[in-house]
C-alpha cells in the first residue's frame, strides 16, 4: 500500500504546484482551461453580465429564441463574428440547418478550444442540435457564428442580416447590431 | 489499496492546488535569459521595430493573426482594458501584436485592423522565417491548419502575453485568460522597481518539456 501511495502523492504535489504557478505558460490552459461561459450553465453566464447598456438583438417569434445577438466592428477582409444565445423553448429538440446572409459570402459556426499545451484551436462546427429547453450560449472564447467574406466593413451602428434555418422552428430572420468594442465583454440584460 | 491511493491523490491535489492558488496572487517577476530576446519587425506604419531599442516604454507583446475573429480580438479588447486601468501609467507601456500569418496580414491590413481597437497598438510583421524564429524564441507554438471552410486555414497558436522591460528583457509571461488586473499589477511592479531583477531558473517541468 505505502509503496503505491507514496509516488502518487509526490507526483500529485509536483504536478499541482507546477501547474498552479506556471509562470512560463508551458502548461497554460490547465488553470484557465475553458473559455468563459463555454461549459457554464446558461443561467450563470447571464448573471455575470451587468445591466443593459448596449442594444443587443432579440428574436422570439419562433420556438427557438435567439437572444442577445451582436457583432463587433471589423474590416471586411477578415472574418467577423456574431455572438448570441440559442434557446429552444419547444418540447422537442431542434437543429440548425444553415445560416445565410445577403451581407456575407459564407456563414459558418466555429468553436474555439484550448488544448492542454496551451494551443488555441478554432474548428468549424458542422452540426448544432438544441435539446428541448436547452440554451446554448455562443460567447467570446467559446463558439461564434463566423462571417467570412463580408461585403462591407462593419462599423458601430451597422446591422448584418442573417437568416437561420431550423429543422422544426423554420426560418428566423435577424438583424444583428454591430456594437462598439470596449475593453469588456458586452453588458446586457435578458429583457425578461 | 488502489482506492486509498486515489483518495490520497485527490486529497493532496486539492490541498496543493488550494495552497498554490493562494500564492498565485503574487506575481513572481524575474528576468528571463532563456526565453525571448531581441528581434526586428516592421509595424503597421512601415516603421522598423527593434525590441532592444524600446527604451521609452515597457512592451506587452502577444501573438495572433487577423483571420482569428474570436480569441485575438478578445486579447486586443483585454489590452484596451489594461490600458485604461493603467491610468497615468498608460504612457509608459506599449502594446504590440506580432502576426503569425504574415502571408495574409500585410502592413495595410494590420493598419486598418488596429483602427477598430486602438490605433496606438502596434501590429508587427516580418517575413515567414523571421516570424518563425521569434515565435520559437518566445516559445509560442503555432501551426497552420487547412480547414474545409470558407476560411481556408486557421493558425492554431498558444496564447499568453509577454511583458518586456525598457532594457528589452523579458520579465513575465502571462498565461492566456489572465485578468486585466494581473497585467496592471505586473506593469506597476516593474515601473515602481518592486520586481526582482534575478535571473529566473526554469522549473523541472520546463526542462523536461524542452
């Protein structure tokens, strides 16, 4: 017993202390593993956001609600991103089939993840299923709708038209407001 | 027997992570002599940027690419926050992003891009060889990855930001997702001469990894 426990014990000490200090960053990602909001329950993400100061978009015309949508200013030669919260209020699950826009050549879903070695990866998400009652936050550092091939630069006050097609909820048209980029993640209320 | 060992492991992991997270409030700033170093790049206005000649200001250096619409803008936003939190000290610090994608991120692209953040932030670029060399010396992992997406390719890269002092010495590496207050703390410590000037010794784990 002792022969087995001791090395483990020493190892656990070394590993935890090294990771926690990590001044070099070789192990970054262990402490700060997931992006904010990424694996948090949806309610938690909302609560951490201060009261409304910016006008974000909402669409609750269909069983799938699209809440808090916004984009940031960007030049058209690089991709932009749209953040939002998907909320499936229906009794059955739904699936996002595609997103189209007259303002953008290609619209895709992408997810940012961090590997154990600190590498940050961005991958396309091919399928988005929303279970009944589920809320999926697409927030900075987690997932985003990527706008590739913008037809114009996005400036504060502009809007981007998107059409999201769901298997059950059907088509939802939204006008995504472009909001000012500040030093902080945007603040907004849930408008409940 | 194994169960008991696992219990030990969990207990000690928890204990030491608690102890070390308490210590994490203090920044152990030293001087790196094995990471970082001098380099020459060009900024978005076409001006040459020599790391060792930045004697007027501390430099917060980070790496990214413009076709990264999520993490890199977040880093830049955070740098905007750091700058505003610095108050009067903000003139003592410059913020510089080195592109890991010089093929796509031209001088003009960098110039336009930075306007959406802070035009005073520097967007630095060099040729592929120089970029790779700098990344290697600063221990930035990066890898071009072809995506079957409208994006063409993405550049997987490690995060973190590098605080370089007015003598061009690397003083601290902030891991990804460090809060803005940590940066401010580190900058203030150096400006106020409260940081240690000792040469930092790599940990056993870093030696192992290398």
